[in-house]
């Protein structure tokens, strides 16, 4: 027996072979640890036996990072306790928790100020008492799928719409505990352990010292979740954030909460065509500054999908009607400290909209909670609708799956990259819908294959885009991580030499090469499911 909490795989665990990428893998064993020590024992037993190990959270990822190729699935969903609270040197509340905490649950607990404090020490309880009396707080990262687990969000450095103002998960992690593949444990606190140039030494809790030579590439100056986070004199904690389950298991995380803005208003601005929408975003970003939390885009095809769903699917009947003359839309969310400030900013939105060819009268403005919930439903209904469509087509042709891009470029290339997307999609004759984080020059172009040939041509087109995006100084993955599906794009972005440097870094941490096989840069076996 490997370990009493390692179970042989049966069909009862079939759902753990896949994630939201609709990719399906295979495994021999599964495990659901509840504590740091239990997870460490499981990992040591598996590593000793030479079992490949795939770490899973909520399986909401889109890059197949949580999909196993073989060996053991270690799922963290039962590691879901809140462990304590402190205040940092800036006065922010820092909540310590296990990686299996669900984002939606966490948000409700923070909003209600009713945290499960069972087992907390006296210092944590004293800080919690202050927290309950203080102004409302929030955890800023907001991926579309709120069933995501905090550990998985950290593993791929997730972001979401509000990352335009607040940045991705990375900036909101204060500390962590990590179990390395070899069984050694690390405790990392931001601001305490740094590399010297491109050399980093990690001291484990048992005194073991792990020297690491960091890759020599330069990361792009844009929104980026592609490969390891590397720069001169970097903070050690940042190496593990966004590492796609390849370097270790995060068993405890400390997240930083921020005061909720006093006023949050959202407005959806409609335009006749995409050129107007792009001009609007380029013009208004520098004017709104920090008052803008997000800019979200919906192209004509995305709006048409919503119109169809509203007409034909009762689950989407609460969607607001979309005027047939509206060609595309940009959602702007304002975070302000007073209603007067929000009103002034809203008037600026209207002025810039008119200057770019839009009609300020053609907007939806959400001030109340109910109105904001409607606009949030509107934003999230597009990817949900597309997933439903692909699932229907997959029943007819199993090879079909959604092809979604996750690339970003520097500000000066927003217009050029949107024109490239439209030109190439038209030339290929592919069905598609585009939405996403236009404020970060980060659009999700989703190809909707009708058959295997569409799927093949779509994949080839994405590979060509990866080359152009790289030349623009962009990133092939801006928020979803690389996982298994985008590993070829990472090679295009950084080249074989730098991929080899990343492999060498991983080998120093994982000498047997058993951890997160296939994620980020390892080759995918021919004939496999990936």
C-alpha cells in the first residue's frame, strides 16, 4: 500500500480526469488530503514509488493544467479551512487559508464578515474582531468562474476583469507554505527571501538548502501568465505563483484583502463597429486612470449569441434586450470614493464615447446591487453560452472543442492586433466570438469549430498568432496559465534555449521529473489526449 489516503482510480472519480478545457486524461490513483502533513506524506510516498503527480484544485482551468497524463491525482478540494488573520505593515488584513477554499464562498464570508474562526489563535481572533468593525473588505481577483479554488488561482496567477486596476493574484499573496516534489517544505513570506541577480537559494524548514539558477529571458512588458515569473533580484514567493503546478504544492496561502471602494458603478457602452470601440478604449484609459477597475469587450458575434440565448433558452431570459442596431459593446467599471466622483467620471465616459462615434444615450448604467448583478450576468453569459454550444457539437464530433486565445500585447498594438484577428478569421472562414479584457489589450478570441477541419485550421491560426504576438512584445498567455494546451506557444514565445533553462530549473526542484508532467513545456506524447 502506498499510503492509506491514496486510493486506486475507479470510474467513480471520472470527473477528476478533466477540467473546463474539455480535455480528458488518465490516472491510476487519487488522493484528497486535508492537512499539510497529510499532503506531504502522500507526496513523499508517490515520489518514492516514481508515480507522476498532478495537482488539482477546482478544475476550472482552460489550459488542461489539472488534467493528469498518468499516475496520481492529488486534489486539494478538501483542504478548505480558514486558518488565521493578521494585519501587514500597510494595515491591510491578511487572511491565511488552505488552497481548497472556493472563491464564491470566500467572497460571501468576507462580505458578511462571518468567517469560520475555529482553531484560530488569540492574535488572529483579535485582528478578526477589528475586521468585523472595519469598513467592508474584498479580495480583488475575479476570474469568470467563481467556483475556482484559491490554490488553483494562485497556481496560474489568475486575474479577471478587475485586474486592469488591481493586477492579478500575484500582488495579493503575502505568504505561502509549499511542499516540494521531494517532500521538503518551504515557508515563504513576501519581502524576506530574494534572488541575487539570477541565482536563488531556498532554505527549507528542515534546513535543506536548494540552490537554483534562474532562466535568463526577459518577460514581456504586458499582462502575462506565460511560463515562470523571472527577473533579477526577484522575490522567491513569485517563482511559485503562476508555476502551473510544476514546482510544488501550496498547502497554505495568505491573501491580502483591500478596502471595498465606497462607490462601484458599471456602464455598458454600445458602438456600431469594433474600430469605434477600440478608439474609445484607447482614448479613455489615460483619462479615467485609477478610477477604472475594468474594461470588458463584446464583439458583434458575442452580442448575437446573447440575443439568441435570450430568445431560446429560459435560463437566459433575464438578460436585458440588446437593440439590433448595437454592433459591439465595452463595459466600464468605476471604483470611486464618492458618488460625485463617480458621476463626474461617468460624464467623461459619455463625452469620450460621443467623440468616438457612439451615442451616450445607448448605454446601460448600473448603480444599484440589482443592476450590477444583471450586468455581471450579462458578462458571464457569453462564455457559458459558448461552452454549451461546443458541448452540443462535441456529441456529434468528439474531436471538436472550443479554441480560445489568451494573448495580450502592449498598449500601442491594440488596434493592430484586433485588425489581425478579424482579417485572419475572415480568411479562414471560421465561426467565432470575441470578448474579454480590452483594457489590458487582452481579448479572448474563441473559435467555434463546426467540424474537425475547423478545429485543425483554428489551432494552426493560433500558432501563427503566437508568432506575431511575440514580435509585438506580447504574451501567449495573459491569465489562464500555459498548462498542457499552450505549451507549444510558450516555445514560440521564448525559444528552445529559454525553454531548456526553465526545464533545468524544474529539474533542480523535481529531480525525477514526476511533477505536473506535460504542463508548461514538457512534450505531449503523440496520440495522447492533448
